[in-house]
């Protein structure tokens, strides 16, 4: 682990505040993970009491991530992944999905949450043929992210940039677009952008629940119109079927008839 070992020790754990709910830990709870605390379970249960569908949204978002990675590996031949705002490890993390198909895949995770730092050892596993690394940085530092990622990834080769459920944390939409563009600009032709985020216009109950959550003083997450999520892909070639509610994006043959939810995503290729 070397370079990041000091970041995952007691100092990092001491910065974890277990007295207030945390969005990443609540998400982990909804996904069935164990890296959360009673305060997160209470907040998660309070949310589901208002809007039970949030568990479906969380798990559908995770399933979309897995399908998009498999598409990137199997159909697009991508072997490098930059996962920004990765959150807490659960089941089928990016490196697990990619390396299961192509063991030589190389993955860099980026997050600056102290709890994620404390679990970096879990993320920093890899097949012998590939590589996995972790960068302690924020979405708001695109230049640093690219510089640090270049220690593990060859950024002259196509790379998939993954932004899963993170752009809603950037309150200013223009700033969110600027950050996406800065990261995409640092990648070569043939690279891909994968985005999925909470959306408005599909489920009013979800919108009401999320707006209420944002008013509690917790770290806010802003749902956006689908048109704004589509605009993150400006200048890129969208993979069919474009930006859609995530259950509708390349559903598995074994899936029951997918139902639209308030979570939209897509995959775009840099020309």
C-alpha cells in the first residue's frame, strides 16, 4: 500500500464523525453494506419511511455501474478506469467487475472521505495482472486527480471516467459541468464518460423526500432535470440508448420489465 498507508490509520479514523449521519454511509446502508453506524441507519430508515423507493434507486444505480463497466470492457475494450467519488466499498466495486473480465485492467479510485480512507485497504486489491490505486482528493481538484492518476494509469490510452452519484453534491450546476469538462479534457480520444445521478421529472415522491432531506442540515444532494444530466455529455458520442433512467440502460436479459426511476445515466465516448 506504501504511499497511502499513513492515510488509513488512526488519524484518518479519528476524523470520522459518528454522531451525525453521513450520505456515503447511508448509501452503504441502503446497499446492504456494513460500513455504517446507528445514526446512519436511523437516518436511512427515516428516509425510507417517507420514500421506500430510495433502496431501489440505490441498488439500480449500483447495477447500472456494473453493466456500464462490463460494456466498457467487453464492447469498447477499455482497460483503464478513473472512478471519482467512489464512496464506500460494497459488492462489485469497479475493479472487481473490470478485472473479473479483463484481469489486466487498471483502476484508480478517488475520494476524500475519511471513512473511505479508513477502508482504502479494501479498495486497494487487484489481480496480479492489473493494478488498483487510491487517490485522496476531491472532485473539486481535477488537475490533482489527473496528475495522481497518471502514476497508475497511462493517460495517453483510452480511460473510462466514472462519476456515479457524485455530481448531485455539487450545488452549482455550471461548476459541476466545468469540473466534468476539466476531467474529460485530460483524457485522450477513445476515452469514455460514465455518469449516473438523481433526476427530476420521473418521481415526485423522490423529489419531495430528497428536498426534505437537504433541509435537515445533512450534506445536500441536488436532483437535476434530465436535460442537465444530458449536458454533461456535450461533445461526446453517446452510447445507445443515450441518457435514460438507469434500469432502462442495457438491462440484463434476466431482468424483469424495467421500470423508470428518478436516476438517470449514460455513457459517452470522447471522439
